[in-house]
C-alpha cells in the first residue's frame, strides 16, 4: 500500500497531528472558569427567599366608584363635514391659495361625492387656475347631479361658456 501512495506516511502523520491538536483544543472548552480571573462562587450565593404574603383584601378601604353619564361626542355627518370643508375652501380661494382650495374641495368630494355644489365649486377653482378643460368637465358633472336645481344648472352653464371661450 505504501508503494501505491508514496506520500501516505506524511498524510498519516499530518492527520495524527491534526487529531491531537483538535483534542487539546476541545478539552479546553469543557472547563468552566466562571468570571475571568475569579474563582467560581456559585455555592456562596444566599438562598432565594420568598416575599411575605399580602394582607387580606378589605373592600371597605377602597373608595366608592361614582357613576356619571357618559359624555357623547358630537357627531358630524359627511354632508356637514363637506360643508365645513367647502367654507374652508372658499376662504383659501379668497386668500389666493388656489392649490389648497382645490385639495380641500377634493377631500370634501371624497366624503360627499354626490354633492353638486362641491363639484361646481371645484369647477370654479379649476377655472381660476386656468385649467379650462377640467373646469368644463367638473361643471358638467355638477349639472348632471343638480338635475332638479335650475339655478345651479344655470351657474354651471355660465361656467362652461366662460371656460369654452378660453379654449
């Protein structure tokens, strides 16, 4: 066998050396040194003691609860919230803040999507911003929703005519 593998004696000695080194290193892992540089003092720790039991519960020492009527938070419907946002958008438009007025009206429309007044107001904001085609589309949407409201339909028609003249 030594003739077939001439380097075999070196392999055996290298393997023997590696095995011996591994045994020495692993035997060092099994020793518990405790804290570094200090002896193991676990036996010197005091025993665990249980706390004293609590005194019995006495109901007389607790204050009597007072019962009051629950406070009901004011409720705001989507239509009322839309009207509040409409008023806010009108103030923003009066102050010249066209982009915030548009954003406020879009928020109001998410709450009350079938309110023709909100669509008309947004059409007016788009007209003020120079977005003629969008103003026409929004005014048409308002006209469709305001089927029985002739004064609002007339306002939408005027807005459409004004925006169409700008195209």
